[in-house]
C-alpha cells in the first residue's frame, strides 16, 4: 500500500512540476498541425491512459522485485515524457520536442527490457507507450515543417 501511494505521489509531483503555464501552453496550441491530425482531441485521454499504465507497470515491477534502480528507470521515463511540452514551450523549438520524444521512446525500450524478466504484466503495460510515442514524435516532427 505504501509503495502504491509513493509511486502515485512521485508521478503526480513530476507532472505538476513539469507542466507548462497557461500562457506558455497557449503558444503551443496556436501552432499549425498537419491536416491529417484529426484525433488531436483524444490525445489528452490517450496520455492519461498511458500514465495509468506507467503507474500500474511501476507498481507491478516494484511488487515483483523491490528494485530501486528499476523505480529510478520509471522516474526517468516519466521525467522525459512530461518534460516534452515544457521544453518545447520554454525553448519555442519543436525540434527539441522531437528529440525528447525519440529519447523517451529509446528509454522506454530500455526500461521494457529491464522490466521483462521481472514482471510480464509490467512489460505489457509499457507497450501502449512504446506504440504511441513514435506517433507523437512523428506528429511533432511534421509540425516542425509547418511552423518554421
């Protein structure tokens, strides 16, 4: 029970600390998007689902291993993912978001390989991120061309 609460509090703190302000986020919302990006209104729900998977994966991995290095791996993944928008709006460079998205996916693959021998369920719960992250990174890469 304590582990479940601690993981949730740490994730919540990272999300709160790395969320851009409204004014900064308005700049991001004003950027042009590809015409084929018709599913944008669903993106916040997709990310909520992915964060729920991160939480459950971390908890299953902790319960199976009690590994602090593995929890540090989950923390780094959440830091990379959550810093995406903040880095874009603070630097006003979509390229930084593309690079961060690619780095997050790479770290997600590495974390998945570390979780695999410990918790099959933890590994399965990382798959939604591994599938979605390249899509988000591709969208950001395409947005670079529209917002020079």
